[in-house]
């Protein structure tokens, strides 16, 4: 599927499910969140770094099909929960993963490195630099 078609497919989904146990931080989770979809993702790997269980999504055991099914069914049966988690997911995506936020996080990281380097150089004899 061409990437430009992804938003139209996500718009049709009631929930987005990403139970991978091997993937790194996939952008597809964040894309679903940005679209305001309730997310079910793995409780291992990057899942818990992005999703706080029952706050902005649901976590499942990717090695247990029953665990995955329970969370999907829960969201499909509980519209209020699905909508609340979808809105919270969207807020997380916007506040943590927006371009502005990512630029600010990177600037802060590089400023920290620069400060650490300055402190190291200040305490190191010139010949050792």
C-alpha cells in the first residue's frame, strides 16, 4: 500500500493493533495515535515507552493471542473507553511526537552534550584534549 493511502485506511479503523515483539519503535503506532485511534500494542519493546496502559492505549502480551484478543474486544465493546483512549493517544502524539516537540527534544539533548563537553574540557589539561 502506498504510504499516502495510509491515512484513509487508518480513518476507517476503530482500533489500531500492533502486537509486535520484535519491532523497534515503529512510526505506525504514532500514526494511529495521531489519527485519534485507540491503540493496542505490545507490553515489551517500545510499547510501554509510548503507551501508558489504560491512559492512552492498552498493552497486551504479544506472545499470548488471548491477551491480544481481550484488549481488542474490550475496545470494540466499550465505545466510551475507545474514544477516551483515542483522544488521549492523539494528545500524546501531538505533545510528544510533533515536529516542534521533536526539534525541542533534540535541541535540549545537543545542548546537554555541549554542556558536558565544556565541563570536561574545563577540567582537562590542554595536552590531554
